[in-house]
C-alpha cells in the first residue's frame, strides 16, 4: 500500500470510530467467549492466531466461522447463546483501550461517535464498564440499523442524524469493512494498522489515510 498523508482529526466536524481493533483490544475476551461455546458443544477451540480473520462482522459471523461448515442452524443458535451468556458478563475482563486512544479522544475538540458491528447493547456495556461512554455523542451497533458495515447505512444514520456534511466526517477503523462503509457513505476514511484486520484488504475501497499508531492520530499519545 502506498504511503498516505498524515490525518488531522481537527480538520473534521465529526469522527466515527470502529470499536474492536480500533479503540479497544478485545481479542482475549472475544476468543474466550467463542471457545466457551466451542468447548460446551464439543468442537475444537479457536486458536488465537486464527481469530483476526473471523472478527469484524458481529457475533453471528464470528461464531459461525468458528463452527464446522456443516453445523445445523439450531446448533449455531445454541453457540451464539452460549457466547453471549458468557460475554455479557466478561466482556471487559481483559479488554482495554489501546495506549493513548482514550486520552486523545478526551482531549479532542471534535465530537466522536462509535459505529461498530458489535451489538449496540454490548458496545454500550463495554464502554460503560471502561468508563468511556461519556466521550461519545452516539453509539451505533450492528443491530442499530437494518444493515451493518460494510453497508453505509450505520454511518449515514449518524451523519444525517447530526446534520453534518459527509465530506466533513472521518471514519476510523482497522478493517476493510470499515473503509468500504465509509467510502460508500461519502465520508473520509482512515485505516489503523494496530488492530485485528487489514484496512486495505479490499482493493476497491482504499482508505484516504493510514495510521501506524495512535500517536499519528493524537501527537504525544501513548
């Protein structure tokens, strides 16, 4: 991927953030929740290094990817229930903001919102437990709209609801679904390279900016 210019968050009127892999490192809790379900149902556990290829499109996708391809719909639903039963209690056991991110958002004069594919209730619960929900003017999850990323609807829901010109909005995320959703919504996009995914993974939807570390978003962070 060719080098991109440095992004300046202060150039925008609204910054939208993906959650898992962008704001927070939630891998340990998500992997454990998945493996609680796999263990209970007698399936092989998901290795940590496979996880990054599975996350980013919500609980159903994550659990379905962990199960054998011929798993019955009834067993898929049972696995999702087991995942959620454990995760709702333990979603903040090991999950933390990446160094410098929360401090940077707290200092940012531009409003921030979360646009995630994690269920809205889980997003809110996690941010509340981390003491960070007050820093976001809106929290949109994968079930907040009838479509989820990479569809542009969740982004447009926030942008239109706040009456902001899309060209004055920045979507920040670690995966290709974040970038595709942002491009399709007509906002600027910034891919981060410290998360689970590959923001440049879809060559049809390239990010406008790339950030290798939080200090590139918030000078002096970390």
